[in-house]
C-alpha cells in the first residue's frame, strides 16, 4: 500500500473521530441543559453537576443562604468548585444519599437546623469574610448526620435535640 493511500485513510479516520467527539460534546451539552427543569434534577443521581444544578435551582436553599448573608452583611458568590473541594458528593454518598430527591426531602425537613448551622458558622468561623458561597448550604447540611451521631447517646434523640446542641451557648 502506498504511503499516500495510508495517509488518506488515516486522515479519513481522524475526520470520523473528530465528528464523533463533536457529537459527544453536543450530547453532553444537551444533558447538562436538561438539568434546568427541577423535576429532572430531583430524579438525578448525586454528582458534582447535579448538585450545582440543584443548588442553582433551589429557591429553598437560596432563601436560607440569602437570609444568613443579609444578617451577616455578606455578599453571595457562586463558586461551584466548592462542591468538589469539599468532596460533597462523596460525603453525601457516605451518608446514604444516592439521588437528589432524597437529599431534597431531608433538606426541607431540616431547614431550621441548616439555617442555624450556617448562621453559627458565620458567627464563629467566617467572621472575617465578606462573602458567602451559595454552595455552602450543602456543606451545612452534611453536618447534620455528624451532629445526629454525636447526640445519639442522649436520652432524647428528636430533631429538637439537634437545635439544643447546636444553639447551646458555649462557656467562654
């Protein structure tokens, strides 16, 4: 086989591969755009992209973060790298969450606790900050299983105990 013919075959193969990669890129774009509908987001498994879409589209979480930001005089920023940096999909998976709708159910159940965790973190840890990351709300939620584990040995294990432990004044 001549060198020219081999080069032509190789060029044709590369052209086909390039088209396939373009098709895949287009399919990924369509998939990511499908996250715009809340119903689709809730049925999605938990990963970095689905958490970003969930938080961006959750008026509920946005209101919690907005409330904390207003009280602390913080500006809200959106840095989705926070989700990867904090390994939030892995943490949520360790706590048994596989799908966004499972997470959403518990986030609504623990609204008061999530707000209080965010509020306390701003008061005690983020004091010198001027901004708060919108995606912090998921991290605040991940503290709830830790708190529940800490209080599991107490006589009363209701959700009110979470609030008591969280809001108990420290002896300084």
